[in-house]
């Protein structure tokens, strides 16, 4: 072995570069550190790094050598190199951790871990390197995450030896190709400009690049703290707190000019930051990426990214690498996607085990997605399971006792109602208070990892959500442990009116309180300390702290006086906000003016014909209308025309029930209801459900009363209702915002028998037509329809046109509902059509249709009153080519513009968590469902349903999708028959069917027996009945039919007297027509050849030229074609 001497800046060292060595060698430990002192080797490495087509900054000598040096106590460096003709031609830098895993140098701080070669097609180096690694470390596993898309990995599949040992997994890799013009246009978008303007109004907004080392070092801890807090909340990773060396490493990289650091500031406050690795023409999102949660509603992170993109464009950077991962913000910023690979190498069974585990994971994932569960939701569920495991590990005997105590304490708190505590600042102690900090992220990160009730991630996630919502956290830390944290909303000035007079004060809501068991005995002192901090931020000496906890002792020990809820009048609050402050004793609104509710009336309940006759009384209608106008939460579904029409249309199906309060011949309150599926004769039968008049046709079901009587009337009405209809649960779905509901929780009688469940309500609200923006996709789809013929978007005003169009709409709705939900609204409910016609006559409907060549392609029937339109009548569209043309969405966009032009301010899309509604909505609010029952079993069932509903929503699962999937599974199980299933299995196991090609001369076609077929007839498809012999259910048939029509296939159908006899699906291509699928009832099989012949003749009329080219594979179809006289072409 020969050595050469090489000079460095400070000393002369002996070069370990073996000039006469040829081949592949592995170095580890101190030998690697010695080699890193060799300037000649570093020069060869640098040359190889620049020559390698897929090299990244994470393989550069500066990055790897710095990381090796700083992490030498935690990782053993491993370096494999190949030398040829005195030059390094291949290099793989690795590191072995204390657990035995070998990774690329840089570990989790190197986003890409890959080898370097000069030849882009060289596979021999990595194979030799891996053999050498296995010789030296025979039992170690190697993990390289991630490998760039350009790296050749074919050897992991082609070579049997490596296929057994390797497991390869690909991930989406988002990239932002830096384009200054595109980024500038993104920043100029209305919503971006609004957010930038809002941030600017908070102070001087500045975007800066940090180039000075001292400045970077000075702000580093703040950036690291923001990053740890956010990643701890989202991913349970607190990198800088758990790895102190990370700071030293990034500071060293900055000093070497390997980092690109930028900050977004308001005045001197950093609200967003990004520290990325920079390489040649590329910046990688790996370092620090954070923003201040308190500014989250202004999207500082996205604004920072766009400003950074603009800066990179000005600096000549070509690519902003957003790094692999399925984060939504990355997909939003990305302009293109590629693939990155994770390569894991182990023993001979490693590849098989990895593929098996990955296959099972994908199978379960696909099944979950089939249930409507999103990919992000699955990740969240995995994190939740990890949190549960952590909490279980933390349960010691003492911990179990503490957790049990906390459980019963929280259970007790949930039964509480809002309490008001008055705090006098002069009465607070001046000395001995705890060192409370406001919005201190470092304090929050000191949460005890061994807690059993909350995991650290759960606590941080909740804290982040609260900060983003504008709440403030007051925290108390001792000896490195968070002992207490109180969450409070921003206060508002209020005047409290009581028997002693008026008192000015500050109204603050205590929305959350956490304490460690070690801090429980000083919890009252902690609350005093928080109050003292609050006092320092206000000018009022009196505070009103409101919370929903019944644990009064800690507040009393703190010296706070508990009082019955006074009348609080807030500055700047709307009337709706005011009515949310109620008295616990009576449940009455205390801020509805000085008018006290008039309860000097009796409640009477009418049913059946007595109700319908009363609804025809002119004086009663006038009194109802006056009450309606005085009720601020009333909707169109409580108008007399709507109620009267529904009662009349459904008089044979449901029992009308009307609860009223009358005084001096004037209605004081009214609650229109119905007892479902019950006639007058069996009204006393138990179990039938009471619901609002209108049932599913009424989107909102609520009582009418003057604001002062809103709480009193409904309580008296329900009391009388439960006497006359015992055993019948009541459901009001949905109750609009502004309806007084606080009595449900504040009066024990109703709290014990009621369930209130909230639902998100999407709304479209535009002020002027100019505000309605449509993109190029809208115009492209509209142009597609214009190429088909005459396109018209019309509003239907006359009754004759409405009745004629309604038949066509009903078929489209029944088909779609049948395919999606196994429901046919019009076929199953003949009264529905009469009801809609009655509403149209009363001018309560807003009806629009989108037509192509006078054929309805999409339609919406909405309920109308004043400046509100409600999407609860009918919505339908043609399934033909729907996936590519989106007629339903196109109709909504045209309808929205029309409504704004007509002066309609709000388009209520109705609750339901449908994705298309969320996409169309411009804002959201919340409506409620109220359920009242004295039956414990019924309430338990609904409480569980409410809990499950909330859990699914928190995980991004649409409850209706999950319910539908379960319903469909049960339906299919019920319809399953063994013989058809066996036949399908046998068919799958047979040799694949051979495609038969038919070239038919049109001149030889002769008309045979005429069969009454139709093309693309939805009405015919609806005639299908489940065929038990074929094992084909109606739901499955219609679902498959809708899918095929939406994909562009055509169907030829032959209906019988009471069933669909035959259906053939074809795809019409430019050259050939392919028969995709068929159904033929057993009674019509002998007529199948004649039906096929009729179909071929019809297709020939549409085709130009003298021949028809037809392709089929199904054995039954091919036999019928032969009988019909069509012979397959000979290849």
C-alpha cells in the first residue's frame, strides 16, 4: 500500500488514497474520518458528484462530511467506493445506527439517499457495493429513502438474487417548476390578495431572505420552536427538542452556504419561515418549514411559499423540490409530479415479506377508500392507534388510578351547563402567584410524555387548533413539566344587569382547562394567576369568566363568585349572538329586549282531518302568516301554502298533527308535525315517529313563535305532545340557525330526554353577478355541449311546461337514486309529483333546465322564498357521458349566476357533506337536528350514532357514504345465491374468451322480426327486476348501468310488460363497435338473435360507409350472432 502527502490550509496530512487500488472496498468508523481529511479524495468525490446525473445536495461532500462529523457519536459512518484507473467511479455513503439499521448518510435529514456513478446506466457498482456491505454486515438491513426517479432500479426486479432481498415502494414526488409569471398570477388571485392585505393591516408585512450567519443564528430557536410545535401536533415529531445536534448541523450547513433561508414577518414578528437545502438550480424542502398558528386563518404558510417561489425565479432557480409525501399543500403548490422510491434490502425472504405486507396494506386501504374514507383519514387513524398504544404503555398502577379519576371527573363535567364566575381584580392576591405565560409554545412542548389521559400529540394537536381559532393559552411549567394550561377566548366588553344594578365588565370564555396530577392541589392558585394575567391586559376591574363545568370548588377556592347568569349586553354583537346568553333556571332569552314571554295560554293538539280543515280557514291562515312574519328563524317550509300542500298530498300516508297556542284568537305559537306511516285509526300505536310537517320534503322543521316566546312555547308544546303521544320519539331535522335551543341543555327535564346534533350547511352567497367566477373548465364543457347542437338554459314559468318536464326529470332522478341508493323517489312515492305541482302553483318553486336539442340534460327544482333559494326539491342530470361533460356541475354554475342576476342573495345547498356542495359553497354555517324521546334505549342508540357521526367527520369520513356502503353490503349478502356465484367463478377460471370480429355488409341486412327496442332509455332500465337465476340484483344492475352510461357506452333495451327483457351495451368507436356486456331474461333468450339483428340495423343507419365492423367476446352473444346470420371474420 502506498501513501502520498497532501497539504491542507492548516496542516500536512498523510493521504489514505490508495493509488494502486482497483475495485470496490468498504470503509467504516475512523477509517472514514481519516479518508475525509484527504483533499484529493474529496476532490474526486466532488467531481463524481457533479458528474452523476441523479446526484442531489444530500450526496455532496460538504453535506455528508458535516453530518458525519456532528453525528459521530450516534452513527457509525460506512463508505463504499469503487476505484478505476486511479479515479473514484462509484461511491455510496451510509451510516449504521445503534439499533443496527443502515441508512444513507444524513439519515432522516437526507431527503434523498442514493449512490453516485459516472455512468447513468451503471448497475454493476451498486450490486458490488451491496455484496460488500452484506459481507461485512451480514445481518444488517439497509434502507434508502428516497431514491430519485432517474436512478435505474431494474436490477431489483430482473435479478432473482436481488428480487428476493429487495423491497421497492414508490411514492408521489411533487415538484414546483419555478415560473415567475405563473407564481405572480397566483399571488394576484383575489383570495391571495385579500389574505396579504389582511396581514398588512396587522403591521408592516415583509418577506426577507436571511444571508447573514449571526442573524440566522439569532432567530434559529424561534424557527425551531414553531417547527417542533407544528410537527409535534401533526406528526408527533419534535425534531429539535429530541435531537439537539440538529441545530448545530443546520448552522454548519448555513455557514457553508448550503441553506436557503427566508422569513415572512409582521413588524418584528416571524409568522412563517422556510429553511431549505440548496443545490445546483434546485432547492429542496428539507430543513425547517413552519408558521405561527395564531395567524393560520390568513394562510401565512402558503403566502410564504408563493413569495419564495417568486424569489427563486428571480434568483434563477429552476426547480423547487417539495419532497415526496401526500401532503395536500404540496399538491396544491406542485406544477408536476414524478416518482421517488424507497429501497429496503435484507435477507432472502425480505422482498417477499415486504411485498406481502405492502399488498395487505394496499388491500385494506382500498377497502377503506371504498367506504368513503380518505387517504389522509387513514393516516390520522394510524396516528390515533399509535397514541392509544403510547397511553397504554404509560399506565402504571398509579397512572391507572389517575386516569380513572380523570375519566369520572370529565364525565361529571360533561353534564354541566354554563356557569358565570365574577372576578374582582382588587381581590386577587398580589404575591405568591404562579409564573404563568401566555401563548408560550415552549411551555406547551413540556407536556408530560407519560400522561395517560392525553398523548402528547393529542394535546399539541388540540393546542394548535385552539391557537388557529384565535384562543389563547395560559400555561404553567415547573421543573420542565407542564402542570397547567387554561384556554380562553378573546374577551368582550359587557354590561351585567342584575338586581343590584349595572356593572361594567369583561366577558371571557374558559373553553379548556388541562392540569397535571402534580399540579391539581394548586389548581385554584393557577386560576388566580391566570386571572391576574388577564387583568393586566384589560382596563376593567371586573371579569366574567364563563365555562361549562360543574366543578365549582376550584373556582370558589380561587375566590371567584359564582352567580346565576346575569343579563349580559355585549358591545358589537348581533341579535343572534345576544340570544345565546340564557338563564339556567327558565331557559328564557334574557336579551330579547325587556319583553317577558307571555305564557298565559293553553296548548291544544289537533290531528287528522281537523288539521286539514283548519288549514283551509282564512282567518287561521292570516293569523299564521302574521306569526310567521314575526318569527326570525322561520323558513319557507313553515309557510301556510307549503304546509297545506304537503298535508293534502300525503293525507293518505301520514297523520297530520298540529300543536298550537292561541290567545284572543291570535296564534302565539304553532308546531306543524306529522306521525309517519300512521292513519287516524292507529294513531295510539307505539313506536311511530313524529317529525316536522313536510318530512323529507321540508329541509327545515321548526316551530313558529315571537322571539320572546321562542323558548317558552316549545317547552309547553313538547310537554303536551309527550302526554298525548307517549312512546313516540320526535325528530326535527333540520333546525335553522338563530332558533332558540339553549333550553335543551339548561332545563334538566329536556337535557335528560333530548339529543342535539349539529350538521354543516353549505351556502352560496354572491352580492353581484360580477362576483360569480367560472374557470376555463366551465367554458370547455359548455363548448362540448354546443358542438352537439342547440344549447339552452331556461327557467320554467308556466304550469304546462313544468308538468311535461317533470316526467322527464322524474325518470332521471329515479335512475340516479336507484343506482346510488337503491331508491326511486317518484316510483315509490306517487304523491311526490302532485306535491311539487301544488308548490309550483303556489309559486314556491324555482325551476331551471339545461337542454341540448330540446332534450333535458340537467335540471334543478328548488324551493323559493324572497331572497333565499333552497336545494330541496329535485336535482338530476343525464348520465350520458356525465364523467367527461359534468352536466350537473355545469348546470349549478349557470344557475348560480342566474340567481344572483335575479337578486337572490343566498342559495342554500342543504346539509349533507356532499363533496360537490363543499366545492360550490362560498361559506358554511351550522344547523341542528333535535331528537326527543323518553325511551332510554332509543336515546342510547341515537347518542351512539351522534358519537360515531362526530368521530367519522373528525377523520374525514362522510357518514352517509359509510352507512351506504354497509347497507349495500347487507343488500348484496341478502341477494347472494350460490349457483349464480358458482357459474361466475367457473367462467373466470375458464380459458379467456376469444374476441370475435364481424364485418357486416350493410347492403345484405334484411329486416327480420320487429322488436320494440329503444336506445339509451332510462325508463327501460328502471323496468329491470332482480334476476335470482342470474344472481343479478336491481341495485347492482342500475349501478353498473349508470357507470357504463357515464363512461360513454350506449345501451339497446327491450322492455316487456312488467320487466326488462333484454339489454345490450356497446361502445361505438371510430372503426369498430364493441359489444361490452349483455343481459337477457330467460323468457326472451330465443328472441335474442332477432333483437341483435334489429340492433345491428340501427347501428348501420348511424355508420357511414358500406360495412359495419363489430367485435364481441361473450359466448351467448356470439351464438346469437351466428343464429342471426352473422359469421365472424377469418383472421
